């Protein structure tokens, strides 16, 4: 699904233009804002495998502001630090995560889900689109998400631009067997 050679070699460093990333599965049915943000990411990467953070200007995607987060990808050990968390996610969570790490998310199922999604984005080195309903930590989340990898050197992903359109999560009623 990635845009690199099957050998893992960076084609851009060999002077060839990188292959375009495959469009993420389901993107054709995505909301207009998701498709516009994906097209913006594609345009900003130009001849590179991934755009850099410096290539991205929030003024260019005002239509998505409030739903975009920036996540630093750190190595040794791999961790994800929230440089900026969207206002809509902060509102739905009920607490602020900007400046914190994903492993500090207090809810275990939500933390595990987020870390798997970020790890998958880095591993496949390509955008990921999801439109799902998921029950995490007793809350039903209905959301549309687009993970867009960014790279300061054109090959190693060191940031993820995450778009999330999320309905207000619903707390599910516990039954007597749930404790």
C-alpha cells in the first residue's frame, strides 16, 4: 500500500520520482473535507514520498481546522507526542493532550487503539482512512479519520497529521455483569 519500492529503497534518492501513494481504501466514499485534505497532502508532497511539516500551512485548509491534530513520531523507544490536539477531540475527551504522549491517555482501550493506528501509519508508510463505530472504554465513538504521514527528510516518518470528524461519543449503559 505504500509509495516506496518493494525493496524499501527510497526512489527519490535515486533521482526517480516516487510512485504515487495508493488512495486509502474507502476514500472515494469519504466526506468532501477528507478528500480535500488528502488532495492537499498529495499536492504538498510534490515529488517526495511525504511532505514535511514545513510544507503544510494550516491557512490552506481552513475547512478542516479544529479537526486536525499533529503527532510527533519519536524513536528509541517509539512514542507518539501530541504537538497539537484538535479542539473537537479535546472537547470529546474532556481533557487536553497537547504536549503529552499517547501512552498517557488514561483510557486503556482508547490508548491501545490510537497507538495501533499511529503504528500502522508509520509501518505501511502511507495514508490511512477509517470510517468506523467503535466501543472503547464504555463509550461508543462514531468517527471518520485520515492519518497523513509527514517526513522532514523525505523518507522517515516523524510526524502524523491526523484528521478526525467525531460525533459526540455516547456512554453505554453497564449491565450488572460489567464491573
